């Protein structure tokens, strides 16, 4: 924790939480930006099989934009606990036609959710603007070079283990310290390879090798995560820890997802990755209207 505290002291007052990718430059906003989830997989934990057809996926992406998404995250490999790995050719077959078909149909950026450098490279060539890597570049050593060779945005996430092993008794001495230090180290590795810091977003990896208690600790620690001076993305949508909190199955977790979204927005999260874009957007706007009025009255 001493290292994280030292970094926090060094960056206080000079934090630059802008995010730049390509010609896009996002400054910090009053509300978190919303990353809409588009899984073109047959086996994702919540919506597997819903958008495997290209036309259906295009329609869903356009709906997510209409509902208020600020960017669309397209994934072709399930990363739910215990999910089987997908070969690179199959992942390409799932995601590239969708990205190509969306060109000219969206006014918001596309992110590719992948751990594979080749998938990232071809997705960027097809029109994606962001690489969202749940392994933070550790699964494929060529990922950092792909990102350094373009002007894409980069999301680096913490995961303990792999999707196949991550929920087998995850353990930390101090989850906040260890996740912060991991993300700091991975950000530094990408910077050393030529990815400028203003292109990087950090994600603590809610549900990826964490118990419910670990997840709650990280959600409460968003200010510590942001203290490195990079925007923080939270991906909690419909996840299993909500069952622990609420006793709800996956199809009944929208309300819990909204509640966490408001909590992390209040804590300073910069981006939120969700399935239920309209519901989360409406809830955030309503919460902010009340919070802003309260602040005005206190002033």
C-alpha cells in the first residue's frame, strides 16, 4: 500500500484523466461514459447466442447507440468463469464482419474486446478504435506492439489467473494494493513500448479472479485506482457478485447493476461497461440531477 500511497501523492493536483484515441479526445465528464456490451458469442454468461448473426449484431449496436451508449464493445470470445478458449480464426470470423458492417452506421467509437494481438490488429484495420484487453497484454506478447503501432485507445484490465481458473479460490493479501500495482506496472509496460499514457484506461476487473468481498473492496477503491492519473472503467454488469449481494439470478440483475452504476459514478468512475444501456443512462441522469441540485443548494 505504501507504493500506491506514494504514487497518489506524486499525482495529486496534476492528474490528467483525459482519454485520447485517434482523433477523439474525451475530457472528464459529469457522468461516466457508457460502454455498451455487444457479445457476438454463443456462450457468454448473460446474452450468449443473442447477436451471433451479423445483421442482428448491427441492429443491436445501433440500438445501444440510440439508448445512450458512448461506445460499443464487441467481443467474440466468452470470458465467463470456466469458458473454453476460442481459436483466433473463429474469433476473427465472429467479430470482423460485424465491425466492417457497422462502418458508416454508428457515430460512436467501437472497441474490440480481445486478448489476441492478431484479432486486435485486424479489428483496428476494420474500423475499431479501441482495444479492450482483459489480460492487459499478458496473454499475447505481441499485443503491446499492435497497440503501439497505431493510435488506438487501450483498456488494460486486471485478472488473476485465466477465465478457466480465475474463480478457483482467488486470494490476495490486499486486493486493492495488488490490483493497483498490477495496473500501474502494465500501464508502464505499454508506455515503455510507445503507447502514450493519455491513450490508456485502467479496469480493476470486477469478477475476474475475485470473491464478492474483493469486488466490493475494489468498487469502494475507485479514488485509489484513479490516483495514478488514468481514467477508470468499471465492468460490473449482471455479474455473479450481484447474486451474492441480492440473491438474484442473471436475468434479474438489472436493478442491482443500476445500483452499482450509481455508486461507482458517485465514487468517480470514468466509464461503465453495461448491457442495459438505457436503464443505466436514465438512472445516472436522474441521480445526477438530484446530486447537482444538492450541491448547488449547499454552495
